[in-house]
C-alpha cells in the first residue's frame, strides 16, 4: 500500500498497551504515524513509549508553550490520510458523536476530514448501555467506521462483549478504510483459500501445506477495492479478514458445496485454495489401529470445482484459477486455462525462491487466452492487488 499519514488516538482503556504493537507495525510498513493521547491514557502507557515506536513527538497538550509555526491540530488534521481511535472508551465515543472538542485528540479529530475508524473497548454493560449504542450509531451516521468489539474475558473480570480486537485486526480494518481506489464497488467477489482436509478416520486426514495467505490477501484486497466479498476457507491459523462473509469448510466436498451454491450471485470467482484432488473412498468410524502389515487407502476423485464453474460460467462473470506446479509451469497452466474454461490462471512454482506455501511473498505469472504477464517477486498483498487490477480493473 502507498505510504500514508496515520493519526492514532489513544484513550484511557486498559487495552491501550496493545496499541504499541499497532503503532510499531504501521511504522515498520513505512507509514508516518502520529499518536495523540488523552491525559488519562498516560496512566496506562507512557508517552515516551509511543514516541519511541512512532519516531514522532506524542501530542497531548493543546496549550504547549513550545513554539510551532502552524496550528498543530489543524496541520495534522489536514495531512492525515486516516484517523483511528483505539481503544475508544464510552467517554470518547460520546464526545466524538456530539462534536465535543476539549483536548488535543478530540480537537484534531473534529478538524480531520480523512476516513475515521473507531474501535470501542469497554465493560460489556457500558458498551450495551443504550446511550453508548446510540452514540455509536450517531458516529456511523456521520460516516465514521466502527470496528466491532470482540467477546471474551475482560480486564474487570466480566465475560462478554467489549474486548478490543487484536492489533492485526485493527490494522486490517484501517487498510480497508484508507483505500481510495474503489473500482470493485458494487461487485460480488468469491475467493477460496487454504487447504482441504480429507478424513481417513476420526484422528487422521490427508491435506497439504497451504497456509491460506494468498487467498486471504485476495479477499482483503477485493474488500479494500470496494467489493462485497465471500471467503470460503479451509482450516488455517490466519485471522478472519474484517468485513467479509466468511465460510469455514473442512473437506473438498464442503468447499464444492459452498462455492457452487453461491457462484451464480458472484461477478468474480477466484479459486486460490489448494483443493485435494483425491479423498479416501471411505472414512473409518473408529481410529485405524496399526499392524505389522502395510496399509492401503483407496482414493476417489473429488469434485473438480473450477471445471464445474467453467461449465456454468455466466456471461460477464470472471473466473480466475490458480496453478501451483513443480515442473513445466507455463505449459501446465495453459492447459488448465483451456480445460477449465477459466478467464485467467495464476501460475506459480513451488520451486521458486520466495514463492509457494507459507511465505509472505509470491512470484506469479498471469495467463489468459490472449497474453501472459509475469508479476515478479512481490508481497502477497501486492500480488493480490496486481492480480485484481490486471484481471478485473478494466472490466469492473
């Protein structure tokens, strides 16, 4: 993503310590990060911590005697590409929703015209109080984005809704609100990701090394670009992307059912999952006990999802498949393109350094009936955006 100027407002919640990770991550990605703290927030995290992590002076006092040649809250508000308030207490949400500007954070927030993300974090009863809920709805009405609180054990000892989402989830939501190129607005995109698991017995299954990272990156980027996204995912350790319709599946059969039943409503379908080609002919009801003899497991073909999608593809629907190979990459990908009636095949080799399973980068070649384009080594997020721009950008 293009480097941005991001304002991070920190208020007096116990979850404030988690924002250190958010600031650090944003800074590492090259963004210019400015932290604004309420006076009460300093009881939880010291300003020096955020100053060290951001490389910028932490802004607390509206009436500092230090001379600056501009009005600080106005100049910051003008240059900001996004403003996130996390954790957002009931008090700060009440102020924001009513336009109260009585400290540096709220004054800058009111002056800023960039996209704004509010991350509520508080006791469950405070969050569920009708006044707080009305204030949250008021913020939404004025065009602010709200990242819903998680449920779980709270610092006060209660169990319920009100936990602040993890920093990586906040960053994901922030990336979505900062994207200005929205060429997929109004489009429905379905993405598959991850491995499938083909059960042998109650404790064993056949699977592969797919981490799901490429598919999740495609889902996030399609969402950022304005699409309504459905992500059909096998079992991974990845956080669910914010703001997508998430469907969890186990086997190739489950994925086939989920994808084929939803395909007619989609404008774009991207089959990035590593779907098993074969599954055990039967699944044992009990654990198969070992013996002195070898074990043979008869296998049967799974449903070829991409092939079936190609057969029923609607006019103007774009179908994108993936091909991971160990040899003859482009020849095998070209054959797959034709056989599956896909519009594009994204080919990558497991043998190429920096590409393949589990890593954060990829090096792919996009094949269509008319041409071939190699993207080269990029992050999976950059690869995903380039795939969407090339395959869909001029057709959205």
